[in-house]
C-alpha cells in the first residue's frame, strides 16, 4: 500500500509532513466502519446488520467520518515517520474537525514534528579518548579522627552536672517555660522538661533563650518580657507584652566515652578499637572512590557538552524545566515550610524557569549526546538493569520496593521510559569513563 509524502523543513528542528492516503485505502476504511456500525445499531424495520447503506450514511455520516479519521491519521503518521527516518520529540497532529475526508477520494493531512538533532559524535574513545587529570585524594588521618568523634558523640551520656555548676556554652539545661498575659497563664504557652543545648540557638515557643541561660544554676528562674507587634496573627497577644517565665530544673553535661576496646564493643559487633578504625577507613575509602569517579564523570559531561554543537529541541528543554520545577515543589512540600500565596508561587516558579534554563539546556544536550553514544555502541537496558535501578532507588528513597514499583506504574509509559532513558544514559557515561585516560 503506497502513500505520498512531502517533507518540508520549517526550521532546524521542525518538519512538516504532508501525507496523502490513497483513495482505495480510504474507501476500504469507510466500508469497514459501516459494516461495524451496522452490527451495532438498531434501525426500526431492519434486522441487526441488514440496514441499507444509504440509510446509515444519511444518519451517521459525520460520526463515521470522524471515526475513520481517528484511525487513519495515527496509522499513516507512524508509517510516514518511519519512511522519513525521523525520531520525533513532539508531534502536532491537526485537530480532527479541521480535516476533511470523502469516501472514494485520497485523504491528505499535515503533521508538524519537532525532531531530535542529528549528532556528529566527537572523540570519546581510542584513538582519541578523553583525558582526565588524576584525582589523588586519599583518606587522611584527621578524617578518621573526625569520624571517631562522631561515634563518640553518638555514644555519649548526659549526666547531671555537679551541684552548683553554672550553665556554659555546650552544657545542657532542662527547662520549663510558660507565658503570662496580665498575670494569667496564656493557653498554649507551657513547655515542661525541655532539654536545651546552651549555644544551639534553638528557639523555644519562638523565644531565643540562650542568652538568658548562660551563668544560671539549677533552680534559677528568669523572666523574659516579649512584645508582639499589633499586626501579629494571634489576636490575643497582638500589640501586647507577654511575660515568659523560664525555670532551670536541671543542668547536665555530656560525658564522652574513652576511645578503647570497650567503646568499640558498645558500637556494634566489634572486638577492638583497631577493628572499628579499619572498618571506618575502608568505608571512607569506598565513599571517596565513588566521589572521585563522580567528579571524573562530571568532567566528562562538561567536556562532551563543550565539544558538541547542535540545536536543541525547545520541547525537550521545556520538559526538563517542568521536571526541575516539579522537584522544587516536592522539596517545599517535604520541608513543611509555609505555603506562599498562589500569586507569589507563580512568580517564584517563573523565576526558577528563567534561572535554570541554561542548566536545563545543558542537561538536554548531554542527554542527547549520551543517547547517541549508546546507539553507536549498541548499549541497551536489560530487565536486570531495570530491577537493579528500582532496588537502588527504593533503598535511597527508603520506601518499600512494592510501593516504588506501584509509583512507577502509576506514572504510566512516561515514567518507565524515563527510568529506561536514565539507565541508558548512565551506561553510556560509564562506557566513556571506562575508555577515558587518566594522565600521569
């Protein structure tokens, strides 16, 4: 079955495909549609499937035309894309009400397609691999000491300080706080037995209490007047002064354990301090190795972006910006910050789009280059790759595997394709990294 097609360039990334479906194909589709219709509708005076075509045409012509267009357009569009050898990013098919179709005549429609650029790959493997400066970082003893300090902090005990100890920075105070308005306790302003590290700048009921605690002893009481502006949202205190009473009910000091074999046993299944040091060092070396590989890969991505020049499909850049904005919104929901007004949010999102446009372009560019490398090197994504990535994501996001699979399936084809694309890009980057040369 032949069809005529004309491809017109509308710009570096846009093509118009004018597609003509031959008359006999159109006729065939119409007759199939009427046979189907005849089976489904009841026309008084005729047995099902036996109504004359003329009656059906008179009653249902418009609906049948729409039906034929709805099946013909995607069908022939797909064939045209394959025939023209294009890989589309976005397809604009004309609205169905604008296209006219007649039985026994050829049917013509035009689809506008935004395409991916043809990429001439530059050097990324022998004989001209990417060369990288060696990253000679190692795990220093100070880092190991710091890691041991963190473990000591985790194993530390809070003991009551000797009687008469005045609070100093780094000490812990056990405090009660209550607010009074005109001599009466203000509802919702009572906190009891709160542990507060002096110097931590953590506020209690919105009040900075550090300065009031330094030099105080157990049993001391401090009164802190707090004036509220007339515009304060809590009308009970707007324009008034609340007197807060801060009582120190305990003074505690952190006692760090000695770094010895007993300490190692308290930390887990270790028999000696040396064993814990070896374990820490090996974990830190593994993390550093990953970090060094990541920075090599960042250099490779930058090099690939700098050495390839081609036009980017605007749709892909916009999609990348959508993803960046979505991520920003999710972060805000997770941080439980105050929600901005709709107008402020719209303004903020617009600003993010402007600020991150270059970043989005770079991501799209690098993505297209890695896709071209994957295609050239015959790299593909197996079911095992997909399973491994889902396992990795589940542990990174700390969600059960089954829930994550459901989330991906709920995202439909796009979500699965997104995962697929990302794994393939990682494989391509890995390929370039393995073929790079580390100088010296």
